[in-house]
């Protein structure tokens, strides 16, 4: 294992095929990254006290923090982090022990807290805070602190979420090809 992909106790990160992890990012412990996931500079994915699962084609952009909740008196089951496929997690976002459905876009600097559920094809606006336990309805733009529904997404916006994931797959493939040629 490289210095930026580390085990924790007896847990080793599991990486699918064609995964790109930037050398300046860190992935620790009980983490599972499916095929075509990309993890960009200065991302921290720390699956130490619970598990983190990231679906295929998801991109985690620069400076994002992904973490979990431990098993304790206030959280006897702990809190894993589950991210679906084709998700774009924007720069400096924080996802903590929540669930994010397929083809969502989590805006730059957003915070999604424990036990929140973001249903598929949802957009969390930049800088928004999703409160613990909040359920975000599919097909809506949510914004603010605390995040509130702003409006339904257009068909073009929903298409963009899929496009964003596909674009990042192409971009990470370029990075992987450059590594292979060096």
C-alpha cells in the first residue's frame, strides 16, 4: 500500500478498477471505492470507526472531507457514509456519516451531517448545510443553512449531474494514462 492509501487496524481500503487517487489525497481504513471513482488533491477519506462506500463513477473533488460516526452511547449503531454512483462531491464539501443517492451534486463547501439522506438526482447548493437526519427529496435544489428546498430541478439540470460524473471519468482516465506513461 502507498503512503496515501493506508490500513487502519485490520481494515484495508478496497479499490475497484480504474480508480484514480491523487498522490496528495488520503484514503484510510474501511473504505470501498467502486470502479471509475476519482479522488482529487487534498481529499481526506477516513473510514476508521465505521465504513465508507463510494459508488462507481463518483468523483470527490479537491479538499473534500469524508468521515463517519463511531459506535457510542449516542450512536449505538455508529454511522457509515454511503455515496451512490455518478455523484459529484464539490470542492471542500464535508460528508459525515450520511447517505447520498445516485447522480447527486453536492456543491462546493457544503456540509451534509449525520444520518441525512440525499435522494437520487438532488442538488445541494454551494455552501449549504444539511442538518442531521434531514431527508432531501429527489429532483430538487436545496440551499441555505439549514438547507431548504428552493425549487424543482429542470431536465437540463438533471442531465448535467450525469454529465458531470461522465466528465470526471474521462478526466481521471487522462490522469491514469499520464501515470502509466511516466
